[in-house]
């Protein structure tokens, strides 16, 4: 085959692949869960939850907070150099993160955090 033909085929396949990825990414949604429904079976899954911050420990590289819904779970947020979100006790937050286990207790390793109230 000629190089021009191969280049055209590669370009068309790339564009079709990007279009497919774009369309499927719009349909991917993380469903909101209650803390009481998060178990060991959910380990390594991404979850979305809302709750009230009941305790905050803020260090240089990580923020550890307790989120209450009325149940309680620990959320760990690793800080980026560019992003700092002021989180205070009593804030209502929405968290998207990965379920993990630490010392026999379930916790969320936050990927995204947003203060909603």
C-alpha cells in the first residue's frame, strides 16, 4: 500500500476512536452512595457521596476528614501543589473517590472534592 493510503486510514481510525471515547465518556456516571452501603465489597470502586465535615486534620501534604451522613467515614485528600481547598468543620461536601481499607476500617481516598454548602 502507498504511504498516503496508510496515513488516511490511520487518521480516519484515530478520529473514529476519539469520537467513540467522547460519546462513551458522557454516559459514564458515578452513582451517589450512602456511607452505610459502603462495604469491603466496594473496595477499589469509585463512589460519590455527600456529607457534613465533622472533623478536619490538615497537614502539609494531606487533609484527613470525617464525613457524617449520619454514619461516619474517613476521607483522605492528598494535596496538589496548585490546589488548596479550604475545608472547615461544618461544611457540606461532595466527594468522588476510591474506597479503601485502612487498619480494618473503610475510608475514601478522595479524587475530587467540592464544597457545596
